[in-house]
C-alpha cells in the first residue's frame, strides 16, 4: 500500500486502500499499524487535519479494530 508522508511528530505516513477500507499508519517510532473498516471520510479527515496525531487519537485509535504489522 502506498503511504503519503504527513507533518506530525507522532505519525510519519498514512496509506489507505478504499477497496478494502484499510487505513495504514506508520508512526515515527517505526511501528506500523493497520486499521480496518475505515470509511474514506476518516482517511480524508486525517490527511486534512491540523494535527494528524490528535485526529488519530480522537477519531481512529478508539474506534476501529487494528493490528500491529511491525
């Protein structure tokens, strides 16, 4: 999945596959997580947020099932 870099102290890059509704987040720590059943509006939200880290903490982490990839 292609990821796009974002300006954030917590998140390095974000990828999204609309056909599977999978959001992939690479953190600055080196961890990579996949979040499932994420609608396109949430992907657009994190990409346009003033703070990607704050958006993630409020709208993604507590809502969508996830798995650590690495």
